[in-house]
């Protein structure tokens, strides 16, 4: 109880980062379920895939200009820092307990990169029956075949593997390390013994995030030909 009182509530995940996360959860879930249903549901598969792309584009921009603890510069650690974290040898100035820890950061980067590859390969995937990505005509049939094979084998297995690890890591922290990671991804706040500078999370930042999401969405719409040709995805 005494310790609880000394802990300070610090904003680490700004609202845009949290909405990005739960939006990504929704879009990936719809993409996977609709792909497994197949048939008419493939229309939703492609739409959900475009949402994943737009969200990832937003997250890359937010990783540069977003809230303090959402920036890549804050959570892309070198091997030396990772080693210190794994050996429990943090040195003065290390704040591994705030935001993504060095190991968690690796899994976050792997998830972002693998999902990007999965969605991008979908754009040139073709099931040779009824569903083809919008950019299939832009590549040779050999290239499309290779990436369709990737999309439906290593691509999806990699997504499932990384998501399995993600959930396992969160449960491991909860049950073994007694650290709640989920709470901050819902409320935005972490309880910390030593104060750190919080992420700025007011309306100017949120409006900027909205503009960046719109920009990313427009870029995806342009890429898949929905803007300009007048044909919806
Ligand atoms: C399709 C499913 C999911 C995907 C694609 C996904 C993806 C991600 C990504 C990319 C991040 C990094 C956030 C960022 O810095 O922008 C993240 C963090 C996080 N996710 Fe998920 N996630 C999924 C499901 C879940 C579920 C079901 C939970 C809750 C049990 C969850 C809880 C968290 C938490 C707590 C973090 C922060 C981890 C930390 O403190 O380092 N995620 N997730
Ligand atoms: C991260 C986003 C995505 C995920 C997780 C995902 C996942 C999947 C999965 C699990 C399958 C079914 C594989 C099977 O047969 O079991 C599939 C098939 C397919 N996906 Fe995606 N996909 C994504 C994005 C996209 C996008 C953006 C497009 C195109 C706009 C796309 C186009 C296709 C096509 C055409 C197939 C059928 C391929 C075939 O059966 O040969 N996907 N995807």
C-alpha cells in the first residue's frame, strides 16, 4: 500500500498509439477471419488489409513525430542495451521499465515489419480463381506466384507465430514478472516509482495524429487505385 502511494501515474502511451494498437488488432483479426472464410468474405479481407497498411503507415510516421515513448528513437535499442536488460544490469540513465523494454521492442518491430510484408505481398497475390490483389497486373506472373505462395504460407505462419509470442509475453509479464502491460495500453498510464517525462497527449497531438492517419490512408487509396480511377477497393 505504501509503495502504491509512492508510485506516480505517468502517461506513456498517447491516445493515438492506443487507438492504433486496438485498430490494428481489429483490422488483423478481420483480415485473418475473412481469409479463412474465403468466398465473398475476400472483399472484406482486402479492405481489412488496406486498413492494416494505412495503420502501419501512420505508425511509422508516429514513430518519428509521435509521443515521447512511442518514438523509435526511444525504443529501438542497440545490442549492448539489450544485453544489459537481459542480464538485469541496467546502468544509470537506462529506463527499461518505461514503455517497450528492449526485448519487447524487438518483437514490436518484427510485428510491424512482418505485417507490412504480409499486406504488401497481398497487393500482388492472386488465387487464380476469384480474388486478386489490386497490383497484380503491375508485376510478372512469376513474381505474383512467389509472393502469393509467401502470403499463404510463411507470411501467415509468421503473423500467427509473432502474435502467439506477443500474447505469451504479455501473460508471462502478468503472471511471472507480476507486471501489468495491458493496463497502460488501455488507460495510457504506467505506474512508476521514478518519474520520467510523460508523453504529450493533448488535442494538438491528437489532431496531428488524425492528419497523419488521413495522409497514410490517402496514400494507400492512391496505391491501390481507389483514388483517381474512381474505382473503390
Ligand atoms: C491481432 C492482434 C494484435 C496485434 C497485431 C498486436 C500488435 C501490437 C503492436 C504492433 C504493438 C506495439 C504498439 C506500438 O508501439 O505502437 C503492441 C503492443 C502491445 N499489445 Fe498488442 N497486438 C495484438 C493483440 C493484442 C492483445 C489481444 C493484447 C492484450 C491481451 C495486446 C496487448 C498489447 C500490449 C499490452 C502492448 C504493449 C506492450 C509493451 O508494453 O511493450 N495486443 N501490440
Ligand atoms: C496484414 C494483412 C493481411 C493478412 C494477415 C492476410 C492473411 C491472409 C491469409 C491468412 C490468407 C489465407 C491463406 C489460406 O489460404 O489459408 C490470405 C489470402 C489472401 N490474401 Fe491476404 N492478408 C493480408 C492482407 C492482404 C491484402 C492487403 C490483400 C490484397 C489487397 C490480400 C490478398 C489476399 C489474396 C488474394 C489471398 C488468396 C490467396 C490464395 O488463396 O492463393 N491480403 N491472406
